[in-house]
C-alpha cells in the first residue's frame, strides 16, 4: 500500500509479557517517529529515527521501552514486562527528508491498540 | 520547550453553523503549527499547517486557521459544519529543524455535529 502500515492493529496481552509492535513506513521516507496516545490524551512523542543517524530516544518513558530501525525500512517498538499503564494506541509516522524551503509533513499509520490485562 | 493548550475537550455545533476550535501554543522559537483530524480507529490526517509563510492558512475540507503571534493562538475555523466533520481534532507544534521535527500535541477536542 501507499501509506504507513502498522501491525498488529490490536494486541491484548497479560501484564508482565513482552510485546513487539511493527511499523512499515512509506517507501523512501527517511524519518520515522513513534508516538503514544493514551485514552483521553494527546499524542506523546516516544522516539525518532533518521536514516543511519543516532535516534532521539528522549520520549521513551522507561527502560522497558526500546525501538529499532534498520536503515530506512521497518521499525519495531518493543515493550518489556508490560504494565497496565502501557495500555494505549501506539502510532507511527514517517516523512521524507525535507529541503530548506519545503516542509514535509508526517504521515501517520492507523496505530496499534495495545491493551494490558 | 513547547506546549499546546486546546480549550474545550468537547465542542458541539449544529449542522451548518460555524466551527471554532481553540488552540494556544507556547514556544521559545518561532514555531510550526498544525491541525490534525482523527476519525475513530484511524490515524491522524493533516488538515493544515503553518510554516512561517502566510498567517491565514487554508486546509482540506473547508477548514482554515490563522496564526496570531501576539495572541500565541492558532484557532481552527470552518464557516459551515457538516455531519462528516464529527471527529477528534488535535493541534500540534514543532520546532523548525532540518532533522527531528517531533510534534507536541494538545489533548484534543472532540467535535460533535448536531443534525
């Protein structure tokens, strides 16, 4: 497809289990972002990848959260030892490299709805 | 640091009436500002963006927003509401950058259209 693809669309798991969420960005998009949307709240930035540069992990809420991306392809967000407060929709966005004069907006996937029992 | 405040978590308007969704921002540098719309079980769709060009920005679906530096506001308007406008709307700010342009979002405003 032409858009950002996220899988699974829904994930229910027990507290304490590890989960892995996947994001396929739009082909050719060098920048990739992960955001978290908890019920009734706005989106919180989690992590940013740009090509082979060191990622910006400043938004990760704890060391239970980690993410990887190989080059400009797929990214995975891993949450270890899940807690109930991790229940949220996790959204991925990608954008092309932008020039000095041409802003490139972020394109969002439909998200993964994670529920921790 | 940057932040966004959306006044009114829920707004209801009659079909055909003016839509006004309020957004105020805080930023230590000239910001980029955005409005996104989210329909149920979907991701976010960009409605419009301000990136330091014209202060009155027109977007999709008949929406527009005006950047007012003196009021640190970026309110979203539409002259005549339609049933299909019912959704959640998020205002967001980012710091202009040639790399990381992470978005800081408000908490959202749910728009209900009354037939």
